């Protein structure tokens, strides 16, 4: 039977002002997924980082749910071997990367002929297993690479990719904070049902400014456009010391900083021609530790490749 291996990068969603819209693929961490075609059924095996915390039930696993949905009414089964390399429940698109890898891999091995937007839509559906609802910001970044914008209307999803400026780097602070098992759902539940007209206008301006920054290659514009008035004021309550960490990042030379996805990770955007990503990362980590929060830090460049095939499709040998 045929077999294929693919790799998907982690991602940071929202970038402040682009809730459920923006994503940035990162080289920091990856998930690797191997798909082997079988006669019937869907089997999921998980290894790697915190594998014991990830369900192997296809209904509760983002890759498994993608496979179940895509293989419906098809006379074929799959064995999925998922090796986790992306930290869980940190706001780095761990569940999205698994879904992205599965949607991409199935399209390749079965020659489904899906468009780029269709691959993103199937991967977004898989996010229901982790978040309770479909959302495409992380999966679009993991699949396409670079900086991505998604537009969702009903079941229709359109994704656009822009290349980050060459000197753009990121610093990540990964605080050790207890989070709910359904972290993303919890982080969504605290958001307001209504926002002020003024805040909505300002956020739209910031988001547009950020996109213009990517288009024009201006990291300063990207940083200024990360200011968020709609989501951050509520989600920062879940991250002890967040304001101090953000101030430390900016003081160390970051162009902008924000909660990464649903958190608790914090992402800072840096122009490497003007400041050191390592200095920013260390300042963020120290700020968390000053607040009594254990924290790991790392630096990363954007992933320009997105999800990629690691080998040619081959026939598995029993």
C-alpha cells in the first residue's frame, strides 16, 4: 500500500489585531505525519512531545478528524503516524499543524486534486476536534507558509499568503502556566459578544496597517499594526505578567508584541537589522520570571515552505 510523510510548521495566529484572520508560519517547531493507505478504517498513532496527552480516537484527534471527513464514501482506509514536535496548549498552532499535515498528505497520496483553499478548508474542519469549532488562521499559515490572511464566509474559506520581510525574526516566550484541556474554547468563551464601534474602527485600521507592512516590507509598520483593542484586553487576564512581558519586549527593541494565538505564549516581532531577537527573548523570559512564572524562550525565523513532503510516495513493505 502507498505511504507518504509530510511535515508542518508551527504558527502564531492573530498577531494582535487580526483575530481569526492572520497567521505567521514559524520554523521553531514542526509536526511530522506519515500516512499509509490501508484497506479500511482509520488508525491514529501518536508519538513525540506530550504524546500521552493527545487522543488517538479519530473523532478527537485533528488529523484523524480530517482523515475521517476526507475519506467518507471512499473505499480506502489509513494508518496515521503523528510525531509531535510542537508544544501543546501554548498558542503555537499545535493542533492546526497536525490537521494541516493530514489534509496536505491525503491530497498528495490520493491525488484528490484539491485547490489550496480546499486543503485549508479541510484542515480547518479538523480543528473542531481540538477547539470545538472550525477556524483557519493557524492551518492556513502551516499549509502555505509565510504570513497568511484568511477570509471565512459560511463554509467558504479563502487564504492569501505574503512573504515576510527578509530581516523579520521573532522571539517567543513560553510560560509554564496551567491551562484548561480545552484551552482554545476557554480563551474564546471570555471574549465579549459586543465591542464598541470606536474600538472596531481602530482595530480595522491597525490590521490594515499590519498587512500594508508585510506588503511593503516594513517591520516597523507590522509592529505598530499589532495593537489590539478587541481580544488582548480580555485574554491577557489569563497570562500573569503579560503587560510587563510586552513592555520588556518593546524596551529590548521589538517592533511589536502580542499574545500568540490563544496563548499563553507571547510573540515579539523583531527587525534583525535593528535589534537582537535573542536579547528580546531573554528580556521576555526574565519579565515572566520576575512575576513568578517559569518560562522558556526561543527565537525563530518565519517558515517560507509551509507544509512539505519529506519523501516521494512509495509502496509500503510489510
